């Protein structure tokens, strides 16, 4: 089974969009069985309706989609209420944090009340990672160390440059935080993916496409073209997320 660890639904404030039918069509085209879906940053700024839109898509396609709720920790108690409602009433399966688009440091204490909801509900947290000053590798690692019982999944391989000290920071975060995983979307260096699997175990890597920002078929190739044996590829492409969520 191939499980896509990150896709988006809705019309973003930043100009991109995807409908449920478009997402399912791209999944079918690429041979992806299931996908995690998250809301975009909506044009109206309110995340509640965006989370409801994701929940509706999951209810309509429970065999294909797994929904994560987007919350903005800047809203304080409002963010906690949104997380509780999304994980409870809406039946979503995890939380998604985007420090760049919502503008907060992921290592800041204001994030803790939202992550505490995830800890209490035993659900994972996806972090849009690699953004300068806000969600760099060691900042994500700092949050993961504060909540060792929560599984954190960093997008973009935990970085955007995939080079230099940014890569080293992600490796240090992975070394110190066994509860931290990284996604493959956008990671153009096979040696980085191979190094993560070899040093920390293939269970620390999960496939993601980032659709509609990225092409699912190309993102699949990043895993397929890397020097992994069939068992490791199967784990990265779906086994790891299946064990965590399904």
C-alpha cells in the first residue's frame, strides 16, 4: 500500500488550490492508495471551515483519505478549542502546524497547549519544517524533545536547502528525538534519504507528495530511485504511516 503523507485541500490565500476530485484523480494516476489531507491557509483566514471541509472529504472517502486539522497556536485558547473540536466532533486524525504561513516559532511555548491536545488524544503532529527562523530542524527538535510521547512528522526532509548546516541540524534533531520522522517531499538528494534510513532506521522516513504544490508521480520517484531494498521502500512508501495511523 502506498500512503501519501501530505496533501492539501481547499483554495489557499497564497494562490494554489485543490478539490477532492482533483486530489483523488492525481492519487489514481500515481497509484497512491491513501493520503493524509490537510487544509490550506484559507482566503478567509478562519481555519474552522477549512477543517470542516477536510472532514467532509474524509467522510465521503474514508477508504482513501485521512484528515489532519490545521490550527494556529497564535490564537491561544481558540486554537486549543479548534484542535479539540477537530479531533473530537470532526473525527480528524492528527494536527498540522504551518509556522511560516501562520507566523510563529514552532519551538515557542505558545505551541505547547496545542501539542498537549495531541498528546492527550494520542495523535501525531505534522510540522511544515525548514522555514528560516520559524521551523528549522533544531527548532522542530526542541519541540519534539518537550513532548516525547507525541510523534512529530517534519515536512521537506526537515529542511528546504537539503544542504550544509541545515542538513546537519536535521540529523542532530533525529538523533536526539526518536519521536521525530521526516517526509520525503521535495528532498532532491537521494544521499540524504539514504543516510537517514541507514543511520536512524527506515521507520524515520515517510513518503509525501505535497500535492498540489508538488507532483505526486515525481515525489514517488524520489523514493523509488533511491538505493533502498524492496522492504525499506515498502516501509517508506506506506508501511510506516499505516502502522502509525491506519
